[in-house]
């Protein structure tokens, strides 16, 4: 997201009654609710719609976040999230890659193109869903995010999930599934089951990048996505 886009978010949030950004250091202390530290939250009206809440979260992050060390390790920009704020289905990946770091949007490289096909296979488009990552900045050489980076950034993901209130969350790959479920189990062990998560049903599955290297696992992902489709069509 560039500065013009951020300014547009600011204008939109102001129209919806968002008062401004708190820079009080007290807002950044841990809040004791298990979601890490309290980020620099701006007050959002209780009647605000998900788009307004997401805009407020993006403003909280700021145009050039320096909360963790990744800002000094070569990242180009913050990759916040993209899609339908009212989505019933949300995908959560690990972290931005090189293409995402350039374009400012999650899942736009080869893995993202495959994710688009996976979404289409259950009768949806990228515009129907919401896509985000556990952390918002690209780690150097696409290494796994480190614990301090996750601890710093994941509260923003939690707030995104709580704003959107999806019916189903799909955790893409081992890292995202482990981070969300607070487990060290492998994705092979985790997938195939439904987990309760922040008011949604969580389905772990293989990351699209893994499928590019291991196309034989597409069958398992298709089984997972059929389960996602069933949950989306359920009235429960």
C-alpha cells in the first residue's frame, strides 16, 4: 500500500467517524488477553462496518511500521490484506514473498495464481474472499518469520479476523496453521480436521507454494476445499 492509498484509507475512516490515531506508548503495552501487545489503536465507532474497521487497523499499522526488525532487513512495503471485508471465507498465509513485497498485495506470485485457481474451484473469486498473512512484511530471503516478529505482528491479523468475522478461515501451510492454533504439529497431522477459531471454523491445508513443488498433494487440498465449501453452505 502506497501513501496515496493510505491517505484514501484515512479519508474513508474519517468519513465513518474515526477520530484519529493514538501515539500514546501505553497503547503498545501487552493487553493480557493472549493476543500480544496492544497496538496503536484508533477509536472506531461501534456501528462501523468491517471496511471501516479494516481501514482503522491499516492506519494503526502506519505507512512505514518499525515495530519489529523486519523494517530494517530489506522489506519494501507493508502487505496488509486484500479482498472482501464482508467475506465468509478468509485465507491466511505465512508472510509476503518477493512479488508481494513489490506489489503490496498478498498471494500475487506463482503461489497466488494457484490460490486463485483453488478459490475458483469452489465457485468463488478473489473478490469474494479475504486474503492476509500472519506477518505483514517480507522476511529476508523468504525465511520463516521469527517468534518476536510473529508476536509483534499477529495482533493485527487477529483484529482483521475479528473485523471480517468470516465463517471459515483457511490456514495455508504449516507456519500459518501452527501460529494460529498454537501447536508444533505438522500440517500433515493438522489437516483434515475442523477447528474452532475466533468464532470461525478453521481448516488447515497445504500452502500453494508447497503444491507447486509437490503437485501430488493437490488431491488432499481438494478434499480440504470441499470441506470448506460444505461449511460455507452450512446454516450452522
